[in-house]
C-alpha cells in the first residue's frame, strides 16, 4: 500500500483535529477504524465501489471521512483521506 503525500497530510490533520476537539481516546478509536479499512483494502482492494469518472474507488470510513484510492500495477495507492466536513467541491480536485 502506497500513501500519497496528500493522504498522509490529511490523516495528520484529521487526527490533530479530533484530538483537539475531543480527546486522544477518540482519536485512537478513529485511527483504529481507519487501519481496519486499510486492512480490508489489502485483503480485497475491489471491495469498495469505483467512481468511474475519476478512476478511483471510494471507501467510507465514517460519516466524516472517506478514503479515495486507486489500483495501479497491483499496488493500492491511497490518494486521499477526505474529511467530508470540507467544502464538497474539493473532492473534484482529487486525482
């Protein structure tokens, strides 16, 4: 599994936001849920639905968080870990 710089930055930002707004315990719960979804992707990368116009697939982690990824040359590339509380038009910038 390969993480883009963008996805790593987004995970860090979401994690810091959750810790600041709620607590470390809530953040750890989020990170565990995120890891579980990454584990699912490793087992079966095609488990989540594709978004045809973007050539990406979409994994909903929670109401607030979605993973966008693609499969290239048998590698899973995590393109974005999108915080859905952002402006929804930012989704269009994910490539």
